[in-house]
C-alpha cells in the first residue's frame, strides 16, 4: 500500500446499526419536556436560561445531523 491509500478502520460498535429516527424523536421529546420545567416554582431567570439553552442545543443537534446527512458528510445507513 502506498502512503496515499489507506483502509478505514472502524470500532465494532460503529458498525452496529442504530435507530436514527428514534434518537431524533427522543431528542425532540426531551427538549419539550425540558421546556415544560420553564414554568416551575423557581425565582429568577438563571434556571430559565439554562433550560432554554439545553432545549435549543438538542434541537440544533438534530437539525445539524439532518443537514450533514443530506449533504453526504455523514453516512445515512447508520
């Protein structure tokens, strides 16, 4: 093999099929549940800011994954 050619190496758990749709639904449902705590019995806005940041982070991760898969930068079969 020359220096330009190389064989990709995968860990065994990378080859296990995963359920991407279930993970996406779980992230969206988790974001909704996190936002339900927005109307809790706490004072101040610090808790509200963290709740919104975590919920938005989950949604952004799902959207980024979908965009990367659509552009072919992540494999679609896993």
